[in-house]
C-alpha cells in the first residue's frame, strides 16, 4: 500500500486532439472516509472515447470535467476502508472513480461485483458500460431480425466488437467498418464478422459499402459519424434503424461541422434514428449483464483487452484511442 | 356530363421550382371500364407538396410521375360506370385518380366514402391523408404528454394545422412556425396555438425559439427541414422526439444540400428521429379517421379549405403551394 494518492487532473481543455498537456499528475493525501463513505483502491481504470466529450465545457448526459480536478471513469477497485455497513474491507466494487490510486465514494455510488458471473475485467467492457451500450442500442433500437444486414462503424472498438457478435447471435449478416487491416482481420477471422471495410483504404465508401451489402442495410450501429455515417445512412433500406451511439469523428471538434442533409432520404425510407446512452436502460442492466455473461461463457462473445500498467500511463492510453492504437478494450491496471 | 376527358400531364421534370411549363393539358377519349373496373368522374382533387417529390426521377415510397402521363393525386369522385359488383353508379369514392375529368380504376384502388362520418371534402385532408399523417406522426412517434412543448413547422399547412390541434387536445403547449403573419394570426386566434413564430421575420430562429420555448422543446414535428429544423433540434430536451414528415425546403433541390451535423447533440440528449409516411400506418387508418372525425364533430379540430374551381386551374394551385399562397388545404373542384 502506497502512502500518497496520485491523481491525474484535467490540466486544460484541449482545443482539438488532446495531448500530454491535457493532463497533470499530482500527489495528494489519501482521504479518510466519513459516515457512509468507502475508500477504494483502484485496480483497473477503463479508458473510453466518451471522456473526450466531458473535457468540453458543454452540458451533456455527464457533467463536464473541471480544470484542476481529477478525471473520472469507470473503474474496478477494492474496499480499503469502509464507514458504510453495506461494504466490507476486501470486497471488489465497480463505480466511477477518480483517475487516482484511491477514491472516496459514497456507498450509493458503488456496486459490488459478482466474481462468479464473469471474469473481473469484463465488468469494464463486455458485461459493463460498453457491452451494455452494444446490447441495448442494438437490440432495443436496432431490433435486428435474422437474415438482415447489420453494419457497425468503429467495429474494432469495445462497443463495436460486441455489437457485431450480438448481431451474429441474432442471425444477421454483419459488416464491420474500421481503419486498420489488422483490426479487420481480427473481426473477420476471430469474431466471425461476415465482411469488413477499411474506410482508410477505399476511394468511395458509398460504392464499396453498396458492393458488400447487395441487399442494402437494415441496421446501422453508428459509433463514428461523419462521412462513414453519411454513406451508410444513404444505403439504408425501408424501415432501417440507426442506433446513434457515438460520433468519434466529431469528438475533437469544438465547432459543429457541416455535412449532407439526409432527412429527405430518412423520410423516403421511413428510417428510425435514436440517440442514446447506456444509462437510459438502467432499469434493465441486470438483464443485459446476465445475457452478456452467458454469451461469454458459451464462447459466443469473445473479447480482447489491451491492458497498460501504471496510473502514470493512463493519459497515453487515452491518447492512443485517437491514434487508433488499440484493438479491443483499453484498460489501465493500477492496484495489485 | 362533358364529352372529352381533359387530363393534365407532366410535360417535363422541373429543374428547381416548378412553373407552368411543368404541366400540359390534353384532351383524350373518355375510357370505358373493363371487368372489375370503375369509371369515376372527379369531383375534388387534392393538391399536395409531396407531388413535387414524385416529379423527380427518384425511387421513393411513391413511384415517380412519368413524362407525358397524367399526374395523379388523392381525389374524390362519383362512380359513373361500373363493371365491379362492389361499386354502384352514383356512389362517392376516394382514391388516387388522374388529374383529369375522368379516371378508370380497378375496384381494389377505391374506397367508398361514408358521407355521415365527416364533411365530404375533409376526406381529402383532416380525415384523409394529411390528417392521418398528422395523427400517426404526432401520436405514434411524437408521443406528446400533457404539459410538454410541441413545436410544429409548416404549421399553417394541412398537416401542421392538424398536428397543432391534436397536440392541444393532448394538453401540450403548442408553438407553430410559418412564414406569414396572416397565417400565424389564424393559428393563434382560431386554432388555439399558444405561440407562433414567423421565420421570415426573425433575425435568429434559434434565439427566438429559445425565448418562446423557455422549457425547451419535447416534440418537434418537422414539415420543412433546413435551418428551421437545425434550430429546433438544437433546442430539444432530453428524450425529445422528432416525427420527420416532410422537408419542403428541400423539395425543389436536385442536389443534397449541406447543413450542420447534429448527431452529437442527438446522442447527448437521447433524441429520437423517425421518418415516416402515413401509409406505414395503413392497418390503423380506421382508428385515425374515427378519432379525427369525432374531433371535427366536437369542434376540437377546425380546418380551412382553399378551393379553386376548374381542372385547368390545378397547376396554378399546385404552384401556389411553393409561393406560400395557401392558408389551409388546397383543393380543386372539378365535377358537379
């Protein structure tokens, strides 16, 4: 057990792509729990693209990070001190902790992890936020039916990989879009995607998508936005469904970019688009976690983790998301 | 009974705004019914903005008009000759007839009008296509709840006026957007809209909408697209709903215009957008017609008709839609 609490703060709001100057590591005292509070030692931090959005000073589902305060994110940790009768020392918990060695949280902000349900780190992806994001977006909004064509962008990301595998479980033809041949090879050979498209290597995304989706597209699970999304929406069939999950192509932009107005096509084809965040489904998390854990057990959902060691490497792991470094879920291991 | 069948043909596909050269009137022989067919004398033609879309050679829910063939549209007529046992001479029927004095149709393309249900011409608007478009788009997609703010664009059009009145019936605060003070006065004073906005007279639609919708916007019923829609979507509350009904601002454009990319906001607020056409709800038409007819009887839905006399004036009535001439439903009276 270390004696200080290292914390990573937001040093300044990035103007476009974040870099090292976005972050600052400081050493603070280890806090002491008050009534109902719990001190947690961080074991794993999850590193997620949506955090870029919270670096902007914009009202959204999650409130903006404040300059000079610790970043926070989905994390797993161990209870070290507890003044909450519901939590005992040594228990493993999940919550939104500081990017730090230790976090002080109210008991109501924690959930105990069922270690039998699924491998512990999967609570930060397949059976956690990204998996639930895939599960509810695809099944509740996308409503895929057997034989339909499902296209997923950001397919090699933590959400995209689960989306594609659930769509396969549901009997769909699945096409994944990503930006590296290595990632796409993994999707096709290991995860069973039917076809893949490297958007960086094609001259015309629309034409290439049209070629590999000869029956059109029924569900487009959107993680990226921008030109990939323009092309995909333009190829949607009648009654197509679009779970709008993320717009990573917009995350580093402060201004609203322009793109083609697609509503005429959306009307002509009676298309549904729905923005969402996984917490819209908080009443159904239990259902989602159980289904996802079961699919992991049955080998129907595979996953890949990219684990970096050391809190001090968390900023670079985050920056790697935007360099397109990672295949699979980016985690940072901190505690023992 | 006249001796020739005057027909209005599509003379050429308009490049932008249609004009007189888009149409051509010819005289043809009055056709004779074959087995199962019915000859109908047109009494009323409905003139609708969506017909502009059919003048383009683009695959959509309705197939494009062909050059040199009669335009068609929602119409009411009287059975003149019948070789279909289900239809008798003298009965009033509704269907998609030619812009002509007479049309020959298969019995399966006709529906008898219940003259007791509602005033006959309302079958071409409040209890017909435009009313059903308002009814299902607002209630099935918009799902307005009492106390919510509903904004409707194209509010003085045949669809928009019904949308606003149904939203009032459902206990909402209703704001209508249109382009003439005369129209807006009617919406506010006669139809009970809570507030109105003349988009042609405001400097900044967003700011003005923000001012008159202090609680934000919960449902945006979109008939117009373009900048009005950009502003309205940007003001939608969490879980806002957008029935996408029409994009009249795009109708005269052959190219896809650019506009701001709004998906980031749509995701942040968990917003739903759904394109639709009234025929998506054909299994529920009876329900919609009954509700609308009842509201007319109860005086809860009022309407205004703009009736032009003579088939020869139908083209100009259509062009008037794009000049913004009409307050309420544009009809052409042809038969006796």
